[in-house]
C-alpha cells in the first residue's frame, strides 16, 4: 500500500463516518475500486483508521455520553434484541 492509497482510504473513512450509512462498506468498496490486496497489513490499517474515527466521535460527543442515566438505559434496551439474535 502506498502513501497515496492510505490517504485516500483515510479520507473516505473520515468523510463517511458521520453519514448514516456504513463507513466500513465504503472502505471495502474503495479498496476494491483501487484493487488493493487484502494483506494482513491492509486489514490492520483499515481497523486502525476505523478505530481512530470512532475515537474522534466519542471525543466530539463526550459530554453527551455522560449527560444522564437515561442514555445508558436506552443503549441497554437497544442492545437486548441484538444479544438475543446473537446467541
């Protein structure tokens, strides 16, 4: 992977993280369009830039995460169906 390819993938991740569609899907499509090999390095790189994007969202909305207990209750209730389907 070249530096230019890494920058393109990082820009795609950054621009699509705040959209209500999958930024991971955009990364996969961009990787396929650029014909990048699915090497171990590429996979780790994609995971790391996604972690960075998620961390930036958490830092941006830090205060909202700790506003009230109601947020965590709603998060738990939303998690229950996914946990049931997962098990």
